C-alpha cells in the first residue's frame, strides 16, 4: 500500500507519538544533528532564503533551522496531511512574524506546481525525517529529479544502515505505538471505505528485508478471510500480510550515487556521534 495513506489526522498524531518513544531513534537523533549544526546549515542556505519543505509534518526540526537562517524570505511547507499542515503553518508563522509562510497541500511523490511568482533569493529544499527511505529506487530518483527542477540546493535527512535489532525495535517499539500507527490504516479503511476489517485479527510486524535494505511494516492476517470493499473481495490466507511501508536504510556511498543519478552532488554531511543518522547538503 502507498504509505502516505498512514497519515490521516489520527495517523499523524500516532506518528508524532512514535517520535517520542525511546525505541524510535531517528527523530531525536536527527533533531540533535540539526540543533548542533544549524549554523552550518543556515550558511549553506544563504541569506534571504526561500525554503521548501517536503512532508513538513510537525515542523520541529524546521523551526530550529529557520531560527538559524539569516533574513529568510519565504517558507513553503508541502504535506499531504492537511490538518497537521495547517497547525504547523500557524505555529511557524506566529513564531517568525517577518517570514512569509505559504502551505501547499500535495502528495510530493507526484507532480505538483509551485506558486508562479516566488520571490528571488536562493531556493533550498529541506527534506528531513529520512522520508526518502519510504520511496523505492524509481520513486526516489523521480522525487530527487523533481526537487532538482524546483530548487538549486537541498538539505536531506537519511537514516543509515545499522544492526538489525536496533532497526526492528525502532519499528516495533515495546510501547506498541508503532503497532497502533500501522493498524490505524485498517481502522481508516473501515471508517472511510466502510470496510469490515476485524482489528484484533491482524497484527503488526516489522521485518528486515536484506535485499531491499529496508525495514518493512506488515499487517498479518491471523485467519484466512475474505474482506469486501467497494464491491471487491480481498482474500487473505492465514499468515498472509498487507505490506504497508518500507523504510530503506542507506550507507553514504549508495545514497551519494543515488543523488548523483538525479543530478545532485553531496557537499557536506553531518552525523551523530554513533553514526546512526546523516543529514546531507546537496548541490545542483
Ligand atoms: C515517515 C520516514 C519518518 O519510515 O521511519 C515511523 C515513518 N513508520 N515508524 C520512517 C515511520 C514507522 C517514518 N518516516
């Protein structure tokens, strides 16, 4: 399933809850990297920057970056989750009264237009969260190429390969928040498509796919069952799963050549001490 469907209002709330659980290391690690290197990142963006953010979400890391920018001109947060985008927009607009904020509700994995008359000034994209990891190779190249048409520079967060135990507990936390986040997809189908998935007969599972270098989230059916949706039958064998998300993990060399394929050159990389996560600057 396209993983963007995980993010209805409830899904966005649950994702924000995930970012606060101990087992899920990416958000706090990346936030720390951005905090400690905000000045370098701001210098990279230059004075009077126009900042585009793909998949803005709650915008916590963005706030840290904007705070370090010199006289930023415009912030364009792009997100599919309209409710959360509205909240983030008003919080950031309030905190930075001299900054213009122009939210765009869009699925950034598809083509969309930027507003026609953007102010002059260097345009930089901010793409944190390792959201790039949710895209497969073809999608990632298409996305990075579109970003190349939109802006001349970018700052991107990339989650790095590490031991499988750490990865799997990040995607199957002991508090069960990730399980609730994943299962909300079935609840959403029941709500919006009038489905009849029994939520207690599907279980969350995180799997490491070595070939894809990805953590996968699955919803495993505990029974054999037929679920009817919009006049169509969906048949499950017992143990068969719905694959709801892949979260690819990169090493810097592999990511560098992926970026190059889309016309980018990695210029700087910032990492945490343990080398769990990287934030990279890209030049066109
Ligand atoms: C959307 C990339 C930040 O893949 O790590 C968190 C979503 N899924 N736990 C990720 C997610 C399960 C997350 N990002």
